[in-house]
């Protein structure tokens, strides 16, 4: 069950959840960015938003995906999207930009710019973050 903040209309897990209380539109986050980034975001959104209990909201710099807690964050950059998700172990490989230990788990970052950058492995890693948290 979720709760909607009456000030910013952001859907949250519960009434006591801390959040940045401001109305931010997706259009604002993607203003001035290449159209391909919007397509990449839409593809990710179509996959992840359908998972059970996922809430999606915007903040001044990113799009936040919450299940029981935040498990995935997309930050639009000038020419790419920075994807942040969590894992139980350090991830390595060509797609992993950064994997840093934090609070008993690892925070991982991947950068994507094209639809071809999206892979079944990437969606599996995001799904594992959803399950982990």
C-alpha cells in the first residue's frame, strides 16, 4: 500500500518516508537531452515499473524506483543515463562503471546511451537489486 504526498503528489511507500518535496516533471529532467535517451528511459520504465509493488517518482536530478526501499535510480546526464542499483557482491565487467561497498552491500553504476546498451544481463542486475532490497 502506498501513500501520496499532498504537497508534491509523489507516491511513497508510507506517510513517514523522507523525500525531497517538490514537483518535478520527467520533461524537465530530459530537457535538452538527446531523444534517444528518452527512448532508453521508456524501455527501462516499461520493464521495471510493472514489477510488483514498484513506485516510480522524480526528484530534482533523477527518477527513483522504490519497492520496500529505493532499489534503482536513473539520473539523466547530458548524453547518457546513469543507472544506480544494488548488489550483495562487488560487480565487475565492461558495463560496470563503479561498484562501491556501502552499508553491507554494493552500489553499482552503469551508463547507457543507446537502446543497444540495454541487455538481458542489465535487467537481471536491476531485478536482483529489487529482490535484494
